[in-house]
C-alpha cells in the first residue's frame, strides 16, 4: 500500500469525528411534522395560560415632600422648631413604604383581609367594591381563615349563608388584636338565612351585611367572602408600592403599584399617602407637643404660687391696713421687681438645664425634649444641639420600623447620638457657669436695694415683699400663658410635609400583563427548539449508520452497490424475482466487480469474500444472491459456507447440513462428495456442516488454501460466505484467499464504530480490495442526499419502488401500500 493510501485512511479516521450538520438538517426536515405538532401544543398551552391568568394593571400617584415654612416662624416667634431637610425625608418615605408597621396601618384601615369574590369561568374573581354589599366585621370575635363563605341573595331583603366543610374545626382570627384561635365549623353542608342588616353571629363568622348605596341586588346571585390572615396579607402588600423620584424635582415622588384589581390599587395608593401624611404630621408636631406639656406643668406650678401670694396679700391687708407706700419707696420696689424678674428667668434657665441634664442621663428616648426657648434660653449652641439630638432620636425611631436590632446602622446612629449628648453636656455645664454668674450679680443688686428698705416700718417692708412676690408670680404666669398660646398656635397651623399632588385614579388604564404576545413567542420558541434539541440529542447519540452519506464521511472505501429493502419468503430473490430492483442491484454489483478482477492477473477463477461486522446484516443473503447472479450469467459458480459457527445457506436450497466444509477440513470426507448441485444452473453449494469446537484452527490449516487453488481451476467464481468480521478473526484469515471483498453494511443497523474497525484493518493491510455493499437501503430525504448516480449502473436502482421493468399496481390499494412502505 502506498504512502498516499495510508494518508487517505488516516484522514478518513479523523474525518469520522466531525459533526454532520447537513445530515442533522435533513434529519430535522424529516421530522417537520413532529416539530409542527410540538409548536401547536406549545401554542395551545400558551393560550390556556393566557386565558386563565388574570390581567395585571399598574396605577400611580404623585406625592410632594416639602419642608414647608410655617408663617409663624418669624424673628418675633420665641418658640422655634427644626424639622430637618427635604432630602432626608424622601429617603425616609421610600423606606417607610416597605415597613411592616406602615402597611399594617394601611391594610387595617382598608380591611383588605376580607375578600369579595364571584365564581368565574376559570377561577374565583375578586370583585372588591363591585359587589352590591359590604361586611361590617365584628373585630372582637373570630372569623374563620381561608374558607369560602357563600352568600346567596334570595331577594332584596334576605340572603342565605352557605358553606361546605370536610372538617369540624378551623383557625379563626380576632382582627382587633390579631389573635388566632381554634373555631368550630359545621361539617358537611351548612345553610342559614338572614335579613340584610341583621347581625350574623356564628362560631366561624361574625359580621353584619349591608347593602351598598345605589347598588341593585339580583335574586339568586351568589358571592363568596373569604377572611385572610392579617399577617399574611401585610406580607403580601409590604413591597407592592414602589417609589421613585420624579425627573423634574427630587422632592416629588412617583408612587406606583401593580395588581389584578384596579379598585384595590387606587384605594391602597391613596390610603398609603394619607397615612404617610398623618404620620409625618404627628412626628412634626411632636416637638411642639412636648413643649406644650412642659409649659403646662410649669404653668400649673406658677398658678399655685400666684394663688398663694394673692391669699397672703389679702391676709396682710386685712391685718395691717397697709395699702400703699411713698413714691421713693415705690421706685426702689419697682427696681427690685425688675431684678426679681431677671432672677426668676435665670432660675428657670438653671431649672431647665438641670431637668435636661437629668433627662439625658436617665432616659433613652430623646424625642420628648421640650424647646429650650420655652424658658427663654436663646443660646444658639444649646438650641442647635438639642435640635440635632432630637432629629437623631427621631431618625433612630424610624429606623426601628425597618431594620432589625443589632444592625450596624443602629451602632453608627447610636455613636452619633452619644457624641451629640457629650457635646450637649459640655454646653450645659458651660451655660450653667455663665448663668450662675448672672444670678450672683442679680442677687448682689437685690441685696443693695433691700438694704434701703431696712429703715421702713416692718409692716411696710412686709407689704413690699408680698407685693414683689405677687407681681413676680403674675408676670411669670403671663409669660408662660403667652408661650403656651404661641406653641398651640404653631401646632394648630402646622401642615404635613407630605401632600398628594395627583391622587391614584382608574382612568381606564389597559393591563400591563400578562404579556400574551411574549407568551406566544415563548411558546413558538419552546415548541420549535424543544423537538430540535431532542432531535439533536438523538442524532448525537445515534451510533447507527443510516445512509450512504455517512459511509462516505466515515470511510474512503468505495461503495460498490445498494441493495434495496425487499420483503420475500426466502433469500433467492435474484432467481425467483429477476425483474425486481434488488435483482438488478446484484447484477450491478456483479458488473462493478469486474473492475477489481481486471487488476488481478491471477489465472483461473475469481474468489469473492462476503462478510459484515455482526450477524443479521444480510451477509448470507448477499452471498446467495451474488452467487446466483454470476450463475445466471453463465459463470460456473460455487458457494462455500465458511461461517462454521452459525451456518445458514442450506435452508434456502432445501439442503441438509449433515456434512460440509467442516468434514473436509478435518479429513472426514472428500470435497467432491460434499459439493451439492442446486436447482439454479451453474450454481453449486457446499454447506458448513456440523459446528466444530475449533473453527478458527480449521480455517487456518493448509487444506483450505489447497482447496481454493484447486477450485480456481474448476470454477469461474468462488463465493466465500464468511463469519462476521467484527466478532471473530476467521474472516481475516479467509481474506487472504479473496480477490475481492464485499463488506455488507445494513442501514439502520450497523454501528459507525464498525467502519472504523474496517478502516483500521484496511490501513494495516489485513483487508485488501474491499468494497461496501449497503443493504436494506431505503430512500430517505433526511438521511441520504446528493447521490443517486455515482457508483455505476446499479447505484441508482433500488431507490425506486419494488420492481424494475414491471408494471406497478396503480390501484388505490397499491398506491396506499407503496406510501406506507415509503414511511
């Protein structure tokens, strides 16, 4: 064998590892019906999903978050409050929308734990406010959870409650405190009639049914009510409201929500904004409320002092008859009154600072600190520090609603609060020192003025002291009363920083889902690619040879002919059906073999070995019919049954297999005694004989070589029916006596790996002058393409029908039969 031949065979083996894209494409085209069916099923499923899914809607609202300035916050206002900036509030509002505390308030206000439904075509449909009635729930008694309670209206005045239950107990919830308890349920079918407006008191339901205004009730109409777990509903709605800043300004939030019922979406969005606004106003007024509480407590104490001093003055006047003093003493007394007012103001500052210091050391909630200006403290450092500490405390309080305790956010915020407290302690200490100096100065001035009064009579001195105390108490009372009124006015005039710009409203918004077009597109893709993947996997894992194109791709060994699939009761097709396409195929193979024999310059008859990879590929069938084809052409032919392990050829010629090649090879019989004439002219057969224990050793002996040499002198064609090449080594031994070798490949049966085996044997020189014969060939557009006339006269035959030179049956039955066979 030349170097080029070896190179070609190496190329063949490497070529066998490539993927046959063209074969895969034709495989897919062959299964187009399956793909169309898959797409159809996928579209039906998509349609079923689309008609069963509820429409999803999206509605929105526009909310303003501003730091509104109250008109009372002027330079003349002695009570000031610091509300913080806008940017921080926007973030807090967005965070609050997802908190459990906030959504609990919204769900509870709307009573979304009660569902009103009707039976739809595919599911229960939530009718919400479209129902002509609503329930006034008794929140102090339990309502069974999860059960469908039917309500059938008998007329416009009466309704019937009905329910079916397989168990006697269920879980009920008391919505006032959200407790759950076990409730009894009537087992089986339950019915009871009530009048509209009557209180329904049952073990599993407690409510009053009211008719909606302007709603009409249709007799025998049925509705269903379902009570749901409060916590479960809150979890369901906790993250449904989404917020994003408006593109125009950061102080405007755009809220939106998706859902299946537009009425519920509208109410939930509007309720959530209303509760946000109310909560914000409560937080905003908290500072003013704390100040009013502080002033009220101080005002109460001053009021008591004022009453006590009034009584003291009245008692003194009744006893001493002193009602006035001279002008000079009045002037001194007036100065003392002024100093007393200053002293009282300073004492109030010291008292406030002491209370503030004690509060900071003993309390942890710093949101209840009163305004320093309520006692006249105007120091900017104290005002700023108290305001900052209060804002940090409010920020921590808001964080508690959204974050678990122990979070790093709390640690950071607590560190900031502690730092601000330490700063405030230092400010308080410094302010106390300054105020104490002021107090000492005032006391010294008071002492000097009081010394001028020591020369007065005792009763006049007493009168002036009581008068000073009375004036001081009256002044303090008036100041506190004015500050309280001012704080109350500020609180009353306050408005929430959260206001609705554009409330949620159903204006006929189309649904945003389900995306039916997308579902159909997905169905098309899945319906198309799923069978495609299945075909690909099957194609990839399929190791069977299905067509001549695969043989060409896997090996450069030539294909000598195609044998069409032909159903017949024996293997003598060429003899009994000479006009069939199969017979013509064998005659074509006979003609093609002449090219091999011309290269061989041996004298005498020619030998032909027929083998295959495994049993069942039609090796014996081909051996019999190729021998018959030669015999019918006038060639003296002999067929040797050398498959000593599984002999077959004797049955088709009605011969017995008592004696055969085995007897000759072991020296038990003369060869001439084993040769049997057949009913086919020019064709003799030697069967295999009894199965020996050592077939390989018999075939390797020298007697077979002598026999073949002798037969060449007597016969024109010697056909060797050998064992399968892929199972035993017998065929390799016999190939030494063959002028040509036919390797039978049965389509849809022979494995691709067997061709690699043949390639290897051929490359090593163990097989020579070998060709492939494709048996059980059937024209398939998905497997065989681009061929038909490439291998001589017989290649194209066998692909057309059952017969050749015979008139086909044109009846309906014949056409149907041919169509079924093509499948």
